[in-house]
C-alpha cells in the first residue's frame, strides 16, 4: 500500500469511518461534514486566513495578499458604502470568507467547475461560524447584498492593483465600482506577513464582536 493510499483511507479511531475532521492549533477537532459551532475558535480562523493567499498567490509584492487582509478590505469598503451598518453585521461581513480557513480560497473559475458538494460544505461551515459568534445562520438579504457589493469592489481593487488586471479587463469581469475613489479611500492593499495579517484581523474582530467572543489569552499564542 502506498503512502498516498494510506492517507486517503485514514480512519477515525473513534468511529472507524474515514476521517472527516481536522485538528486545529487550538486543539479543536472540526468535523468538516457536520461542523459544530462549539469547535470553532476565532484564533484558528485568523491563523488560517492569514496564511491563505488570494488569487492563488499570483499577486505583486514580497508577501501574498491573504484572505485575512481581503476580509478586512471588504469590511472596510462595506463601511464606506453604508456607514450606518451596525457592528454585528459588519462582523458578519468580516467573517464572509471565514470558511476558507479550512477549505482554502478556490478561485472562481475552479469553483465553477466543481459540483454542488463543495458549496454545501461551504454553506454548512459558514452557518456554524455565524452561530458561533452570535449571528444568525442565515443573514438578512440586505447584508448579503452589501457584502457582495463590497466583495466585488474589493476584487476590482485587488485585481487592478495587485493581480495585474488591466482596468478595462477588470471592469468587464468584476464591474467598475461606483464612487471608486470614495470607497477605496484609506483602503490597505499592501501585502503583509501572515503574523501581521492575523494581528490586524483579530484586532478588528475585537472591535466588532462582543467581549464574550474574544479569544482567550491561551488561544492567542504567537503564530
């Protein structure tokens, strides 16, 4: 039996079934098929997202532009688009790509080529994450729309400033955001080391989330 076959047929010692959970640095074991909010920690999310590269790493700069930085950018733009958005919904927007701390950031063309199983997995994990931090598993439509608009604007900015897209090409693919100058003001698109991306993500989380959801000192060991 090859090492590859052995890994693919690894069994959960408790149930004897193929292992469907991942051990996190917090010590949690997250079941990917049936994720529980109790097994989700914000430090695990921040750590994972800070090490996942946007655009499959095809960006300018010494460091990849991480999903953690992208999440901060989208939340920043959403605040520009709708300044009256309550903190809890801005928290939801900050967490909009949180499932990628487990699933990774699949580029849109690859997602389009996959079947619905991936989307179902992503949706279940997203619901568990939202519930873990006191948010409803199904967000209001207006929050979804705001997040989508901010996400698309972020893709345009990242594409043209980091990923080598010509503005006309980016406009055709993503659409040029309305009020581009205003919503991009103070936006940070400078790739940074994972440790710094994680720190910034956790700092913004602490500003938006109630204290009861803040990570414990034990959980926030240095990356």
